[in-house]
C-alpha cells in the first residue's frame, strides 16, 4: 500500500488547469493543433505553442485568424487523416458554430476543449455554461469535468471514443474556475496513454488520400440526407454503452480505482436513497458535495456525459429520491434549463425544480445550496439563485 | 501514348454549355493525379457530387461555403505531418465564396504563405442560388438582388424618379489587387474563353513555391442570359473588350497579358454587353 502511494505522489503536480490539459494533449500526440487565441481563450493554446516552440512537440501548430478558421483547419486536417486538437470558449465557439455542425455531420473524430464562459451581450469574460448549451445538440459528444484531474482523463477518453465511433468530442471545463486554477493533477505519460489510446491511423478509403481518392461532403437529396442524420442519431445512442466500456478500460490501464456509483456518465455522491438529490455539472459540484456532506439525506448527482444523455441510467439512480434540484449555469429564454429538461424526462413521481445560477461568473456558494435544500418546497419550478 | 485518366468525368448536372465547368475541365487537365481538392459550396459542388455519385476522381472535399481556404490549410498541415511534400492542395470556389463571405479566411491562408493554389471561378454573381449580386458583380449588371426597375410599373405608380435604372450600383471588388497586396507570388486572371491559357496558368501556378491565385471569368448561361453555345465566345469578348483582361503577375510584376489596345477594346465592348441579358 505504502509503495503505491509513493508512486502516485511523485506523479502528482501542482498545475494550472490549462497547463494540465496542454501537457495531456501533447502526450496524446495529435498531428495538427490549430486555434485562435482571443475571444476569449485560455492558456491551453499558448502552452501548446510554447511546447512546440521548445521543440518538445511532434504536432504541426497552425495559427488561425479566427475561431471559424481554426475549426475549419482542424476539419481539413482530420479529413486528411490527422489526429487533431483545438480549444475555444464563449464567443469563439459561437463563431465556430457552422463548422461544429459540419464536423459532426462529416463524422470527423475532432476533439476540442471548451473552456465554458458566458456569452455576450452584456459582455462578460467569466464562467458559466451557456456557450456549451448553445451547441449541445450539434452532434458532438459532450463531457463535463468537475476538476482538472477529471478534465485530463476526459481528454484521453475523448480521443479514444472519437476515433472509434467517428463522432467528435468536446470536453467542457469551467473557464477560470478550472482553466486558471492551480490544483493537484496527475499527468499521464505518453507511454501509459498509448496503451489505452494507440497512435491514430485513419483507414484507407475514409480520408483524403491521392492513392485512394474519395469524395467527402457530397450534396445529398432528402432521402439520403435524413438517412445520414438518422445514422448519426443511432450511433449516438450506441455510444452511451461504448463510452462507459472505454471509461472503465481507461481507468484500469491508468491504474485508477473507480468507486461504486461512479461511471463515465455520472457520479452519485452521498447516501443511497437520499431524499433530495442535487443534479449539476462541472466545477460547482465541488461546492455542492462539500455542503451535501454536512447535510442529512442529501445526495449529489454529477453529470459527466451530457451528450449522449444517459436517460435510462439516470432514471435508475434517481428512482428512490423525493426531491430533485437541478442546478445549472445556463438559461434558456422561454423555457426551463437544458439540464432540467433532460432530467425531467428521466424522473417519475419526484418533485423536480430548476435553479439557474452562476451566470457570468456569479458565485454559487454553499449557502445557496443549503437554502435550496431547506426551502425546497417554497421554491417555484424555476428559480434564479 | 499514355491514356490520361479523366480527373473530372462527364455526366455531372451543370447547365448545358456552362462556362464554369468548361473552365474546370481545363484546370483538371493541368492538375496532377497527386492533388487534393477543397471545394466551396456552389454550383461546382452541387452539380458534381449528387450523392452517391461523384464526378471527381481526385480526393475531393466540400465543407462549407466560406471555409475551403482554411480546410486546405488543414489538409496541407496534415500532409506536412505525414512528411508528404509532393501532393498539391487546390481550392476551388466561386466569386461569392471568394470576394465576399470567404475573404477573411483567404487572407489568413495567404498570410501563412502556404503552398496552396486557389482558383476562383468568377460568374460575377451567386449563380447557384439564383443570380444574386456579389462583390464580383460589375457596375450596371441587373441581378436578382440588384434588379433594374420596371419602367411600366413605375409609370402606373408615378414613381419613375425613384426607379433603379442602373442595376448594380457598386463597382466590382478588385480581388487581383487584394491578392497582390498579400504578396501572393503568382496571381493570374483569365476567362473560360481561353482553355489553353487556363491550362498554362494552372501549370505555372503549380510550379511556384507559396500561394497562387487564379481568377477565371466563367460566363453563366442562365445568369448572364446568354445562349448555351456562347460561354467561350463571351469569355473571349470579356478579354478583348478590356472588361476582363488576361493578366499574369509573378512576384508582383505583370509578366503577360494586360489591357488590349483602345481600338480592340472599342470594337468588342458593345458586342460583349449586348450579348448579355444582365446589362439590358
């Protein structure tokens, strides 16, 4: 026991979230990295540029003139058989939107980090998850990380899944709260990663290659078009199980023990059959967990895979509670929050309420969560906290 | 003699006599088999790739209307990583994707000095969607978004002083100068009236290290209101009348073409304009 502990300790470093992600990406060894650094970005792409400049990277680094171009560049590289990476945030993601849809429609295994931040107007550079919600149904698998360790692991998983089932993956990390935060992180070395995620080799006949020419992005008549959307939908449904299998395989190879009620889709934290379950995604889970620990009969459901949404599995885990409080950092004008709507499908007789908070970086504190638990009955269906 | 493999086959869905597809044939004759094409949304994409068919025997990709330059950058980066310096990357786009919506992305590609040949088939309008005005539409052309007003209708409403008698009020954007301002080492202009000139320019562009830009005037049968056998003739007249002279710049210097004599131009101006429905 003692020995294992020592090895683990050596591998852990105090790193900024962005740095941890950049180091992991380098160890995943993509072929092409392209990004635009401004609207607004994180240190991820700066770090990747520095790693390249220091001669420590094997990837091609292409400086793009906009996020729209960056997304199009990685699209082109991916279509030409490369493992690719990009990162963006907020307005940058919105500018990419057309390409985001195109990448998934073309079934390209692109992986991207989304440092979640608020959307303008009013202009704000702080964290919330409205950017992710704007493209949640665009045909990308969406992971959400609670902390930087989870973010690191989700990136490794992302490549395996993307390349296996030809669906792009976006790893969501809360802007500032995670990307700019220094915490303890274990960075996996390339050798270990390779055991789970082998070097990428696109299959002949599936990428642009003059030895075996193909046509990509052809014009489809209605019957072909719908079929292609239907295929993507079905593959998304199949992905639910595949993501979970790969998740457990990954942690086995990485040497991590996974606790009960923790899987690729979610983590259930707290007493079995708790009266109240608080559902959320991302870094705010830390706050909620810390409060729940002190409360009786309260559990936390952390959603890690938001798309595809594992409705059945979530239905099972929520079955015995009475109250469901969905806390989310995004607002949908004219209806309930996106996470609420998804959870609502998976609930039976429980009372479910929606709590919108953390917009534009507004803090969600333990006291806010405590109040939700205490006054649950008094709250309306949708509340701003 | 070695039989040449057809790089774009017949049987596509373009209009009979299409100026663009005629120009594409000349381009494809000049391209090597070891070429990857990134195509913008437009007539060329729609008419050549009705899924599950494709007229292309070279690797070909279409992503969006305004991004083939960036897609080409991505392809080139992938090739670089594969240590492949032989395969050529060529962009094909229309004037809407080039002069208007894709302009910023092209500027980025040229700034990076990448070895990509960009070919713009200039139909002087958004032909694929019904002949709307683009930044490449010349002054005075009537298009579906810069139509000339109806004289009879305005008389009824007594609004003839407000009528648009011109058609397009704006001057054609000078993409050639924009390319030259980016220090693109090879910049050329030609028309569908000169198949061999297209062939030669593409060949030359491929020999150049760094970006190359070729802009080909491609008369559009329905858009320009010309007959199906007139694309080549109108393409020739465009040059002869000085509306669209043949040009070739190497490192910023004009090395061939240029304006024809005033005399030649005068002789052909009227024929060029009168042949077309868009200037009536």
